[in-house]
């Protein structure tokens, strides 16, 4: 992991009726990034180098493809919470991926 890490927000909006499926797809994302050493074992923090590698790796592309079938990527600015100072967010409990 590069010494210059960044915190990255990834926002996904589920397609109608696909909330649970999107959570399952997102739950698969972290273990693949971790296995490929593109994020640390602390709460996910990404380096610029790791972000670029993720965009080039077929395993990550497969996860992103499954996520895209049930949700859309959203901009942080689209959230009402970021329109005020010190926005607060509730953490989402992800289901454990099936093995």
C-alpha cells in the first residue's frame, strides 16, 4: 500500500427492488480488494495506485459488473446529507458473502 492513502466514498443506489442484491454485491467487493492488497485491513482506505490497479483487474471488474446490474453509482453531491457542515451517515451492515 502506498504511503499516500486516500479515503474514498463509493455510493451506490439500488435499482427498484434490488436493495438486498446490491448489498450482497457490495459485500463481495471488500474481500476481493483485500485479497489483491488494494486496500488495508483497517476500514477501507485506497491509494491512487490501488484505485488504478482496481480499474485494471478482471476480478474487480466482475464485482463491479454484478453491482451495476442492481444499482447505480451516485455522486456524493447527490446526497442531502452533504449539503450541510459535518454530514452524518449511518453505517450499513453488509451480509457475509456466500462461500
